[in-house]
C-alpha cells in the first residue's frame, strides 16, 4: 500500500499548508475581483469613447484598445513592473502591479464588448432619446446602458474567467497568490497532488462561482428590462408562471 | 538555454532620469535576438498548437454528438474543466509531472488541448447550424454515419467556423508568453533575460510587445475581413 501511504502523507501536508493555501487563494480572489473592477471601469470608459460618433474621442480609444489587446498580458505585466518605475511611477506592491496589468489588459477586451452591445441596442431606442431631447448622460444612464448591460454580461462573464486564469501568472513578479502557494505545496508533495488536484479544482470552483454569479446578474438585468423571470421566481420552488400576458384559461 | 550575449552598446543601467530610458543603439543590438526567439519558438508553438487544437477540437465536437449521453456528459465537463482553469497551472502540472518531457513539447500539448476545448465549441455551433433537412436527406439516402459526417455535415459546418478559429489562434499566440513559467526560451523570456543581464528592461520588453502587436493586429484585421466576406456570401 505504498501509494495509499503516499496519499496519506500528501493530505497531511495539505493540512499543514491549509492556512497558507487559503491566504493565497484569498489573494487570488482579491486580485481577480479588483482587477475585474478596474477592467470594468476602463472597459466602460473606452467602450463609450470607442462607440462615439466624434472622431477625436473614437480614435484615441481605438488606439488604446488595439494596443492593449495586441500586446500580451505578460509583456504588460513586465512593463508595469520594470518600466513604469523609470518614469517615476513606482508601485510599491506587486499586488498593485498585478491589478493594473490585469485591469488594462482585460479592460481593453471588455471595451469591445461594451461597444458592441451598445451598438446592438435597437436603433429605435436611440432615436427615441433624440426625439425626447434627452441629455447625453440621461440617455446613456437611463435608456441605452441598462439595455446594453443585459447584452454584454455573457461576454463579460467570459472575460472574467479569462482574467482569473490570467491572474495565475502574476506570481512571477513576487506575489504569494494561490499559484505561488501551490508551488510551495508541490515541493513537499507532488505536481499531480498540488497543481492538478488542489490547484485546478480550486481555480475551477472559483471560476464556476464567478460564472454562476454573472448568470444571476444577467437574470436580474433582463428582469429589470421586463424580460424573463425575477430572481425570486426562479429560486422559489413554486411552479413557474409567465410574467406577462394573459394566463391561459384564467380569468383576469 | 539562453546564451549570454556580450553587449557593446551602452551597458549602463537605466537610472530613472527620463533621458536614459530608451537607447536606440541598444535596442537595435538586441532586436535580432528577440526576433529570432519570436520566429523559432513563439510562432512554432502557435502553429503546432493551432494544428493540434483545430484537429482535436473537431474530434471533441463530433464525439459530443455521437457518444452516448453519460459519456458525452463526462466529456463536456472535462472540456469545461480544462477551459476554466489557468493555462499556467496546466503547464506546471505537466512540467513537474513529466520531468522527462521536453518543455517545448509540453507547450505543444497544453496549448493544443487547452484551445481544443475552445475550438470544439466553435465546431459545435457550426455543426448545429447545418440544417436539419441535410441530416434527414442523408438518412433518406441511407448514407453511413461516416459518410454523412465526412461528405455532408463537416464541409458545411466548417465554412462558418474559420474566422472564429482564427481568433482563437490569435488568442493562443498572445498566450504563448505563459511558457515563461516552464522556462521555454520564447520571446518574452528572452527579452526579460536580456533585461536581467543588462539591467535595462525598457527596450527589450517594449520590442517584444511591439512584435506581438505587429503580428497580431494585421492578422486580426484579415480575419475580420474574412468574417465579413463569409457573412456576405451567406
């Protein structure tokens, strides 16, 4: 029973490493969520600029988007880490470096999703805002963005998982994230146990949680537009009824 | 793996005064080494990885259709699992798990399998878009399953998939720097090593980034045009 003994030892090491791994996992969670928050802000700004009819807003946005989409994440990470300090912008923690690199890289991808979903909002909606002579902020905030938001969530969910997967590289600038702690665990156990068993399952669980969370956001966004069931109706055990229209055979 | 190069142009490290940030002589001197790494490793991994992913992805997509339910369910979740976990960790699993294997080969395998799970989704959509009447026609003509796939379904399914496959190939191309973690001398690793040897990172890292941009942006435009043309042809 050599193999069993080996596994027993592995699980003992896992127990000893438990708190450290959990800290690393939490750091990965923070890195992902903060990176995603920054990416979202960048995506909305660049997406609005990129979809603007004014060329002096559109051109710089396009250049920035294509630049950050075209160069690789690791190149941007090294750029923030090695080159920005030469311009007097020293980021004291590798965590900030990671958040910025993830934020700008995936923000540029997100900008495309934002722009594409804004353009796919029905043209009648745009025309109506003009007919009602709404101000730009009013129009975007109250009419266009809520509808675009429901459309962009699926692509943003994809990007969020990409961002999580990309965060696994940030340890090379000296961050003790989940991947780094897995390497420590690997030294006392094996690659299969630490990376494949603990690591991949940990990342997968978090990715699943993120996609499910985005799905709930999508349900909520759609319900607020009058499409689909509300969250409460979906989660309740009662039989589902259509939210609008006359119920078949019922007196109203 | 990466030769230590004797640099002649300005060995002084960048100090932080902005005048010293970029040195053209140094940039020109290191350019060939970075370009070589790009052609010999980055492009090679992208091409081999894309070929593996495109073939394996098609196999996965077909298996998902023809396998009995429980097996297809397992395969679908296996593909989801690979797709939703970091490429970096997958590279590290094989790197430390199969120490006898050449890191470059590990790169081919991991990139091939990881992107096959993405490409299988593209093929799946392509296969779903083949009209039901086509399947019924093959039944009516009592074609064998193999013939149905080879002669009827796949040729029609493939046409619309080409742009999406190209986009995934570009994604893979931009993910190749992850090979850094298993010490393959791809472009970014070479650039970083030059930086570490000379304490001048700006030129090397920037050149690597610009080469990526110069290669990926025109390809993306080309795929975009192809996409529009295919949409028009339909």
